[in-house]
């Protein structure tokens, strides 16, 4: 099912939770709503489900205006952070409960429940109660209960945040597998960039209730629309070197400079951040005036690569460098920059120039 949100807005009194949010999600995709806590992503999910009424804007499911429809008429499956399983019911009872509400005949209920249980690999545990299940198993039951209604849209609100690191990884892969098998359009809310990057077809990145960028995961990483997107995605975080561009040179506040090469579209003489991914530095064996001349502050071994903490113009930054050079603290190094992973942002507005 295609989902269109058009100028979607939600205010709680004087608080603007979501503002003029417009995005189109395509049929059969798994899309992550990503952003820091309080950015409005769960509010968007709740407006899609009908739990929270919209202040302004429209929501369309396959072209049908559902903005004012009650939740039970939208064809939604919901999975919450706390699973919300009924403790007195078995796994079978939890999965079939939505079908009982819909007055589906008992034999059909059981057939569909067993089918969903097999899909989420819980077919052998139908007689257990929630307290007898691990966190990951409880989450599988919650997903099966949401899917047994054959929803047009599956909404997952921070579904993995209560799990430990190993279970999060396992359930991440399971959710992707289940979504691919069912092909139900799925929206997954998370604040975890690694989670979003690993399982989604597209990411919708939000900040302060406003859409920042909607793109495929690698496109968000390789072509961030603004400073916030570049800063939010990446581990380690992107390096930001503050300075100005004079001619073909980048100049720091203490006069340190080098020539990375800038297009004519980048303004000269205005405060900018030169943002560089840690993997976008190249260690050069022979120094040149055009290279970035830095000092090594510390080095961390990471197999065939090293993570070096360096400083340039009084500003520390991180770089992945080959371990072949045997760098140590205090060493001077000359660095050039790759074409990919290097951006220029306006320091005041966050606008991207290059």
C-alpha cells in the first residue's frame, strides 16, 4: 500500500510536534522514521494509526483520504515498544485475539494464527504464556498478532529498544525477513541509525518535527542534504573543521591552511564547516603545500586499519589510516581528501554547498 502524508502537522497546545510533513512511501517498502528523541517520529506514527488526530494536513492510503478515519477502519497493525501481550493468554490466544474481535470463525482463527506463528518461528511455543518467553520471543508474538489481521500497513514503534544488543541484531534481521516475505508496507520508528541503515529500503530523517531528508540509506550517508543529516549518520561521527575558503585554500582560525579543491559554487570568505568522514582521508608519503598537515595525538589499532586521533588548526579529528605506516603519537602526517565523504556546510544555517 502506498502511503502519502501531505503537509501533516500536529501541535500540542503551543508545542509544535510535527510541522508541514510531506512524504510519499511506496507499496511494499520498509521505511524507517529516524531521528533523535523528541523529533516527532512517534507522533507521525500515531497520526498514521489514527490514535492521535492531526492538527492539519492529509493522510492517504492508496489514494483514499483516511485523515479522519478511526483506527479500526484503517487496516493498521501496531507493534509497540513494550509488546503489550496479554499475560493470562497463551501465545495462541494472543495471536488470535484480534480475530476474535473481528468475529472470525474459530477454525479460521486457528489456521491463520498457526500460519503467522510459523512465519515468526514460534510454531512450537503456542501453548506458552508470555512470562515463559524471552524478550525476542515476546516481540515475535507481538509481530504475529499485528500481522494476523492482514493489515494494509504495519507500524513498529521502537520495537527493539527493550532487547539486549545480541537480541536486537537478531530481531532486526527477523523483522526484515518477515517484511520481505509478507510484502506489507512497514514503517519502523527508531532513534538508532545503525538499525535504520541495516534494514530499511528508505529512511525518513526528522529533526524538531521537520523532515530533513528522505532517501535510501546509503544516499543519506553519501549525499547528506544538510549539516544535521551529515552529523546524525555515521560512526564515528563526521569530522567538522571550522574555517573559511579563500581562493582554493581552506583556512582555519589560527592560519593553518591546505587546498582540498573546491567547486566555484562554494562561497568564499564566509564561515563554513569542512565536514569529512573518517574514511575519507588519504595518508600521503610525501608532504606538499596543498596537503593537510596534521599531528597524531593518539592511535587505536583496528586490525588492518588504525583509528588515529589527529589535530589540525587546533581542532581534533578522527581518521581511518592504514596500519602499514606504524603511526604513533607526535608524528607529523600529510593528508589528502577523497572525493566521496567530503562536504562543505554553511556554519550558521547548515546549508550544504558541496
